[in-house]
């Protein structure tokens, strides 16, 4: 047997100290509670695996979990690297969703796509995508497992060869990395940078991940000339100097290439090939014929092959096979793991061997694996592997059947993207396979309907519609009315996700219902009726919607369609709420929740929770709303659906309700996003809702940054525009920039008018803030004696106020009548209008204070501040002084408790100008001041260029009183004119 060269793993690591130190530092940070991730990039063979192995080997008191992605066709398992990494754990916590990931656990039972009913959140402005519930639960389970493990011990998770990651693995990696916070966890992902062509699916994911604060990219460059020489010298025992130099030069700094060149040189061959593939193949050619045969057979299966599969396809006796395998292992072409699996030492080696196969040889070997797999389809992932090998061996009928089975397995495993890939393969093969050889249990329209469903749940709504349309065209007279109705129902479901399809959606539903309406009760008719009820509710045809919902419930109970029953019960509860039958609605919501929970229809359950809380919210019962949304949030967490469509809506309303009732710490917790990027709708909506808190607490620079950033996300969801249009104006007002506030209000209202028509109820709140901006703008113009600017601001403010009043009349509230929140903001709008030409009307501000008294703590405190200003600015201000003081003290109490710094400062400023003491514990003066507080306030305003009249308006005193104060100031300073008094005060340091 020829001599065998050493591997690089047998020598100390060369020239990678900087990279290894950085990885160890990140791991140390993870141990201290700062989770992180490293994306390790480098050319094939440059040493990525050796580096992470060195990190893992030196990581003391660390749980190391390692998994590797494989090339397409090598495995049928989605999420393979995570299954491999977590599958090594001895004690798996009780997380049922992990069964979708780990082969040793049974997959969930298969269910018909779409049987949970139509989840159409019509009254949430904007459309919501369909989602794969299983995938969301799986992602949440994996995150929860890693978090639990990291509480016991520091965790290092390594995912290698991300350039081969399937779509579901990429989604799960993105989910995990965006949620890295304080877990004692470091995630390291490696990938070949030289494999990432322009359209490679990993490229957009990398662009997203590197923007996350917890993620770093680390590039592993080839050795320089000196380091390459050191590596070769350390690896070679007694090669001549000229060969060492030649290997170092030829390797181009690539560690794997250098190892293979040394292996060739060690075998007494001084003629070194120049190309890596030639080097690898020259090593194979020196093996015995049997070893060459076995390595070629192994290359067809992929980088990893199990012993039993290799024995079956190789066709050798056990003795001959063992002899050949021993030779391959000794020459470092294959390595063995603990599970009787042989692995090519490097993927490049497998690629070179496979690429050298003759076409006929390749087909025969694929056929051998296909025969073996066809007899072992009970194994997880066998169907997908069979689809690959059958296709490569030109057995299209077998490939079709296997692709259909693989798609079902992938869907049950919570991997809709992979399910769609196999369905597309099946559809491409359908017409190429004779009708007699096609599966008898499906037809083309069924495959297209399934493809539409998984495309929707995989985040491809446009393709979901396209597949569903194709399914309707593939219908034949052989289909039953129920089968045809399911196809049309699927098209309706797909259309409901995209904007602009409302009319077609309703017509398609009607077509589906026509097919089964006069038939006996069936699960199909129950689902169609439930969908019809939801659509009629969206059109506000409540009586017809109630009739359809009740019929769907009856059909569902008769035909055993519990998902449809749960869906229709939810619609019925919403209709009871619309009809102001709140007691009946409460019972209906609780029935809907119970029914959905019993059948595992989690989306329907969360939908019922959401509208149940919304019922209390719309009635102004904020304490009850907070209770329901908290229970709903806990349920979303239990089911792993916190970031699902309704899970997100529940989380946002948790944030808003707790913000309104003054529990800002809870609201801050609820606003914590799963990641720091705002590149997705979920993150952008949370970031938008969080701006209520940041502007309220005075984090003005941070709010300004978020408002600017989120402007580019308005297209994602109208709610982002509705929230940030108002909070953006508020932050501008607190910063004294009413012009910017007006710009932002105008921008937001133009956007809402374009998307929601002229009478969107959100305009009441946005408009009220806009009127406040015009009032500040008018006051600013008055101080500058700019009569034209003042006139324009006043006119624009009155015009906006009129629009707000008309919106309150013509808008369409969800329950049919304007609720307490809308009435409160309308009251504030009227009060703000009174500030356009002066200090404001105390009576109107009292109306606003009372209107917000149903539970909006901060807004009521702000109105108290404005009420105090109006009272102090009234003609008979002395008669209202005590009342103003009481309002200021109440506002200050709330602002202090909430840490609402801008409001706190505004209240304090108002109190100071009016010489009102806010708290009994205010500190006494510790030094004598030349001026009284009032004289100092007058002097500061005079120094800013104000007239006596303007100073009086600012300080709530008469112009004559200002003149008296000025006379005293000039006497104290020995000045004869006001300008001279200001100059002397500056010289003496009495003015800043």
C-alpha cells in the first residue's frame, strides 16, 4: 500500500490566530450573556471547518452542537443541519413541534391544506400573508430549546456549508439570528464565498443578516506566500525543499489543495498536477479497482452515505466492501462517524469523483439507489431522496410519485418552501408521464391546489394565486362538485391575501358555493359557507353573513368539519359585537376559542382572541381589553405563534393598551422586537408602535431616527403610516419644529387618503395633532409679527378641523358608531382649534380632559396641561388660578410616574411662568438672586426680542404689569432703556 500523507488536522493551526481569537472572544461574550453570531466566509478548502473544529475543541464548559448542510439531492430532510445538531441531545424537552425537525420523533398527522378555514383578518387595515402554522411553531420551539439549553450551559451552535442550505433552513437561521439577545449562545455559520453567484438564494439572506447588531461576518482569506510555506512545511515530513516550494506555490494559499498536493507528492510522484480536480482524481486512480468502484458509488449518494445503502448499491461481498472501505479511510478520502455513515473528507473530493463518472455509469448508480430507497420509504426523507435518484436515472413515473410523497412529508415537517419545490417537480413531470403510470389518488388540479396552498404559506402570494388559477383551468367533468368547489375556494383564499382583488374574491366564493349549495352537507360546503360568511362580514352585510355563518356551523357539525365550525363561530362572535350584543358576543367568542382549541385550529383561536379583546377596546373597557390581550398573548406564546398574523396583532394591541392605561413598563416589554432590523413588516409595525413610548418618554433623537427610517416602510402596512404620521409630528412639536410637524401630518393624510379613502377614522387623531401644529405655527408667526404666516396657519388649522369633524360623521367605525377613543380625539381636535388664535378655550379643553378620562392616562395629562394654559390665559385669569394649579399638579403627577420627560418639562415651565408651586417638596432657594423669578422671566423674554404684549401673553400677565417689571429691572441695573438693561445683564453674567 502506498504511503499516506498526514492531514492538516494533525498539526497545530497555522496563521489563523486573529480569526480564532475573534471567535473565542465572541464565545466569551456569549458566556457573559450577550448572544452573537458569526458568518464565516471563505473559498472552498481554505480551512473553515478546521477553524470551527479548533474553536469547538477549545471551548470548555460549552455545549457544542454541530450540523452541516448538504448539496441538493443528497438528503430529503429539510432543516438537516438543525436536525443533526439537535439530534445529538440525549434529553429532548417536551416540545411537540420538534417532531417536525428530529427524525427520531414522529411527524404530525397529515391534514388537508386550508382546512382551518379562511383566515381573513379583514378589519385589520391592510392585507396579511398566509402562514404555515407548523413552521412558526417549529421555529419557536427551536428558539425555546436553545434558550433553555443556554440557561444551563454556554452553547456553541455551528451550521456548516450554508451555501447548500435549503430554503427552510435559511428561514430558521434568519429567525434565530434576529432573536439573539441575552442567551448564552453563539451561532457560527460557514459558507463558500466563491460559490455565491449573483442569483444564489443565500445572497439576500446574508445582506439581511449582516445588518443585525448581533451578527458579524468574518472572512477567511487564503494563506499568504509565507504562511502557505509554513503550512506545507508543518504538514510534510521529509519532502525535498524544491517540492515544498512547488506545493506552496501551486496551492495558492488553499489548505485543502496543499494537503492533496502533498498526498500526491508523498506517493513518489514528483510531477504535480496543476488543477485541483486533477490532483483529487490522481489520488483516486492510485487506489485498488474495488476501492475506486466504492468511492464512485458513494459519490452518487452524496457527501454522506450509510453503510447499508452503500453495500446494497455497490454489489460487493461484505469482505470486499470492508477491504475497499478500509483503503479509502486510510487514504483520507472517507471518514467514518459513529452511526455507520461514511463521509467524504471534503465536498470538493466528492464533486470531483462524481463529475468524472460516465453518463451511463451515473444513471445506473442512481437507479441502484432508487431501487433501494423504493423499498425503504418508511425512513424520514427517503421519498425526497428517491425523487432525486429516480429523476437522475430517468425513471420519471417513480420520480413523480416520490415527489408527491416528498411534498407531503415536507409540509408536515413545517417546510412549505421545500414542499413547494417537490410539488413543482411533480407538476413538471405530470405531462411527461403516461396517464396509466400516474398516481391514482391525485390529479393535476389537486396538485395545483396544494401548490397554491404551500406557495401562500411559503410567502409567495402571487404564485399562490397563479397556481390556484391554473387549478381551476385543470378541472374536468370527472371531478365531483365538492372537489371542484375546493379548488375555487382555494383561489378565493389566495385572492384574499392580495390588495385589489376584493370583487373577484367575492365572485370566486360565489362560484364555489353554487357548486355545493344544493348538495348534502359536507366538509367542503361547511368551509365554503364559513368563507362566505367572512366575506359578507367584510362587506358589512351582517344579516347575510350571520345566516351563512349559522349554516356553516350546522353543516360542520353534521359533516364533522370542526375547523369550519371554529371559523364560523369566530365570525358569528364578531357579528354579535357589531350588533352591540356584547353579552352574546362574549359567549360566542368563548365558544369560538374553545372550539378552535379543541381541534388545533390555532389561527382561528388567535383570531377569536384578537376580536374578543378588540370588542372591549372599542367599548373603552381598557382594563378588560388588557386582560384579554394578555391571555391571548400567553396563548400565542404557548402555541409558538407569537409572530403569526394574529399573534402580531395581539402583541401590538398589548403594547398600545398598556401604553394607554399608563403601564409603560409593560408596553416597553411588549414592544421588544424579535430582531433589531425593520426590514420586515413584523419588525416595522412593532418599531412604529414603539414610537408612542419613545416620544412620550423624551427619547426624541431615537424617535426621530426611527420615524425617518420607517418612512420607507409605509408601503408594507398602512398601520405604520397611521402611527408614525402622528408620532412623527409629535416629536417635531416637542422639538419646537411645527413646520416639520405640518409636513409629516400632510404626508400621512395624503397616504391614508390614497389607500383608505377620504374618511379614514385615523384622520381624527392625526388631524388633532396637525391642528396643534398649526396652532404652534400661528403662535410662532405672531411672535415674529408675520401677519401673513399667521393668517395662513390659522386658515389651514380651521380647514383641517373641519375635515376632522366631517370624518367623524362620514367615517365607518368597526362597530357602526364612533367609540370613546374617536370621541376623545375629536374633543381634542376642537380644543386645539381654539388655540389657533390665542391661549385656547378652557371649556373645550375641559371637554377633552373628560373625554380621555375613560382610560388614556397620558393623553388626559397632556390635555390637563393645555387646560391650565387656557385657564391662565383667560381674561379673568386670577379667578382660575387655583383651578389651573390643580390641573398642572395632576398632569405633573402622571408625567412624573410615566417618566414622560417632555410633558414633565412643559408642565414645569408653565408652572414656573405662572409662579405656581407643583410639589410641596420643591427645594428652597440656596442663594440670593438679584431678580425675582418673574423679573428674570420677563428679562429673558425681552432679551429674545419679544414685545411687552408678547411677554404678557407668554407669562399670562397684562402688558401693563410687564412694563412695571421692566421698570424695576432697569432700576436694579442702573439702565435707562430696555436694550441697555439686556446688555448689562449679559455683561454681568445674569443672562445665559
